[in-house]
C-alpha cells in the first residue's frame, strides 16, 4: 500500500518528458549493475517509483528503451561524430591537437559516466542487441570519421602509410583501456595516477611519435656506420684498377729515355 502511495505521489509530481528521463536513468543504472538479463521492467518501475504500465507508456518495447539510452547518450555527448569535438584542430591540420583533444574528451566523459561503460560491457558479454546498436550508431562512425581524417593526412604526407583502421584501433585502444582500468579495476589509481590531461597528451604523443627514441638513434648510427663501411670497401675495390693505369703511364717516360740514348 505504501509503495502504491509513493508511486501515485511521484506520478503526481512528475509528468511528461521529465518522467520519461527519470525512467531512462533508472533503467541505465540497473542495467549497468545487473545486466540486461538480470533486470526486469517490473524492477525498473519499482526503482523509479512508478507502475510497470507507466514504464510501457513511455517505452512501448524494450528495444525502444535501448534505443532511447543511446539517443540520450548521444545528446549528452553532443554528437556521435567525434570530429566535431576537434573541428578547429582539424581545420588547421594540427594532428597532435586532434588526437589529444579526442582522447581528453573521451576520458572526461568516461570519468563522468562510468555507468555507461559498464552498461556497454554487459551488452557485449550478454550478446545483447544494445551492443550491436552501439556499434552501428557510434563505433562505425568513429572509424569512418577519424579514419577519413587519417587517410587525408596520409595523402598529404603528414602520417605514415599505415592502414587507417589500425591507427584508429590503436588510439581508441589506449584511451578505452585506460578508462576501463580506472573505472572498473583500479578506482584508487594505485597502479597509475595521472590526470586526464596528462594521459591524453601522452597518448597522442605515443601514437604520433612512438616511444623508441633510443632504438631509433641506435638504428641511425648503425645505418651511418654501414654506409661508411660500404664506402670504405668500395674505395678498396678501386685501388687495383688504378694501379695498372699508373704503371702504363710510366712507360712513355721509359721510351723517352731510350730515344735520348739512341740520339747520343
């Protein structure tokens, strides 16, 4: 009876879009904690303080609820196109600012909304349709959009000729792994405690410049030594060929001396 009174009271205080948003947020929280298989619409209704019929009034099917979750996240994150976040850096072709800006934006969002990461993990592990919806609506667009930028910069000679999808995967992999470790396994940052700004800057630096500076220097020294060695070998090979020419050049002088003797 008390639960029904609470539901009725909540229903009187909140209507329309606010009620829909509240149910959506409750559903996301429960899905992220229990998974999709472990959460029912009845539990969502109870946690939201409404009747199950109210849930279905706003979301006729579970699929509609799942789609609403993605649409809500897209609005919260401004756009599904990551390039809008770094539009100015793209315009001036500042590759470092592009990747640093994308990394920082993603890390900040993950920190503010770890619940969504958990929800997506549940959807993937349970082979839930939300995983496919997220892949089609967001992940593919990231690969297409960022991959297109990388491909354009490769044509301009600014980025090495590496498969763009691999570059995107390497970049996203660094950012996502960092967020997952911080939000799921190492919330106290005992393994690595750096700011999002520092992480974003270093991820961009690693992607664009690598970390093998010492090895690269050694490789250059080895290449230089190899060139010097080949030059030395080449010079040695030339000497036998010049010696006979030197000898031939001395013969005319002998002829001159003989002619002098005969004239005498």
